[in-house]
C-alpha cells in the first residue's frame, strides 16, 4: 500500500485535476551540473558504479530534491541498464559516452539475444527505489523510467551513440523482420522492467523515446510508437486499476501528437521545437502535457528565464494537466542557481 504523498501536484496534474501551482521536475535533474554529483561519482569510480549501487543511486536521486523545490524525484539510473542486463557489456568512455562490447548487427545476433529475468538481473534498480522511498518519506512522488524499445535498439545496433544512425536504419530496411524480433524482445523486457519498478513503489513511469524523431511517419508508427503502445497495454493488463500514470516522450516527435494519443499514455512529453499553444490546441485536454522549455535557456539571465516561463505558462493557460519540464535533459554545465530560480519562478507564476 502506498503512503499518501505530502506534495501530490505532479500526480494530480497527470490526472488532469486542478493543482495549487504547476508541478515541475526536470529531465536529468540529477547529474553533472551538480558539484555534489561530480564529487560522489569521482569517489564511486564511475557512472555505472553509481547506478549499480542502490545506496549511491538513492543518494544521487535525492541531491536535486534537497536543493530545489521540485515536485517529483526521478530514479537515478540509465536507460542502457537493459541492454547491459542482456549481456552486451556496457561501459562508458570518458567524454565520449556509452559503448557496448557486443553489437546486435545481424539476424543471428537477434536470435541469440536472450530476454533476461528482469527481476533478478536489475534487482539493484528496485533496491534503489526502495531506498529512495525511505529517504523521500512521502515528500514528493518518485518517477521510474525506461528507454523505448526503438531508442534502446539504436544503441544496441550502433554499439554507441550515433549522429546519422546508418547502421540501425540499414538493418531496419534490409531486415525488417529481424528488427521487429529485436523490438519485441525489448518490449517484453521493458514491460517487465517497468512492472517491477511499479511493484517497488514508483508513482509514475516515463518511457524515453529519445531517437524516435529520426524516423519517417510510417516507420515511427511501426517501429517505435507501436512498441510503446504494446508496453502500455501490457502494464494495463498486468496491473489494471493499480497501474501508475505513464508518460511517453518522443524527442522531436511533435508531428505525431495525435498518433501518440492513441497509445493510451496518460501524458505526452514534448520538446521545445513546438509552441505550447499548438500542443495544447491539438491535445485538447485528452492527456496531460509535459514540457517544454529549451534547456539552453538556463544559460540566460534571470529576466530572460522569467519571461520564457511566463510565456510558456500563459500559452498553456488555466486548464489543468500541465507538468512543467525542460524539452530534454539538463545541460551538463548549467549553474544550479539558475535551476533554483526556474523552479521558484514556475511556482510563483502559476500559484492559484
Ligand atoms: O556522470 C556521467 O558522466 C554520466 C552522464 C549520465 C547521466 C547523469 C548518463 C550517461 N546517464 C545519466 C542519467 C540518466 N540517464 C537519467 C537519470 C535521471 C534524471 O535525472 O533524469 C536518465 C533518465 C537517463 C536516460 C537516458 N540515458 C537517455 C534518455 C533520456 C535522454 O537524455 O535522451 C539516454 C538517451 C541515455 C543514454 C546515455 N546515458 C549517458 C549518456 C551520456 C547518454 C547519451 C548518449 C548519447 O549521446 O546518445
């Protein structure tokens, strides 16, 4: 049984119910822009050591919550823990990002890929969730997350971050059946992973589809959205009424807003390449909306930040169902003072 939350704005807004002020959390609210994060990461050795140690992951999750008046915490982990659990050998190369020892570059590799027992192989994540719940003591809700099958597949096929995604696109167009087989395995894994996170106590989940926006419309539908919908259906089937709200976020995906609404997600995240006014009109109150400030605005002075916040809040208007966020992750060299100002400004200008 979940304890009642002291600050319930985020959950209320997800249900499109009235709130006393617009809730705000920030993608990558924990991380390198915080000196206490850099210190802890240095003492732990590296980023993966932080993720895999439940106590440290818990501590990193709490860092932004202690500093700022955020309305939700997000589990500190990474989307790439799933391919790691599948045996691909995740490691991080300094200043270059994630790498895998093994790539999924053929139908045979897909055939050989096993769907691990998500409960066992990612138990460190659920332990972190339990630890975070104790630390949070019901102050604010906790968000769990996963990558979308498509976004996970990009890293597994490319073997690392990519700019042109040529390997995965070649694979998709040359071996569409094998691509579907890979995405199916990932959808099964993600469903089970999010299910376990929910059982461990997260109050909402977000599916990060960072790379869905590189696709054409029919390919996005068939290879990305389709699998996010499958995950949502799976969670609804497994959990029924006790399923938590589900947020989907396709970076650069606003052209498909209407299609996303068919996924049964409770909330759609948008980046800053579309105006909130346009999103609001098209969504027309059917789901909650999360977003969509350009993360780079945190490099500006406070007057500029305040003006952008007021503009965004005005564009959304009085109706319920807005969760304030950046349109993508926090940049690594933002001044934490600016984040404090942003959070306070959102609350100040949205208080009812
Ligand atoms: O300390 C470090 O140097 C590691 C930097 C870092 C951090 C802080 C990585 C490596 N991951 C994270 C944390 C993280 N990643 C969170 C924590 C929760 C939060 O505070 O929001 C989350 C939700 C993620 C999810 C994630 N990882 C995504 C989806 C969201 C997004 O930002 O698009 C993706 C694509 C990743 C892969 C990844 N992990 C790390 C890096 C540098 C990358 C991106 C690689 C690339 O450029 O493609």
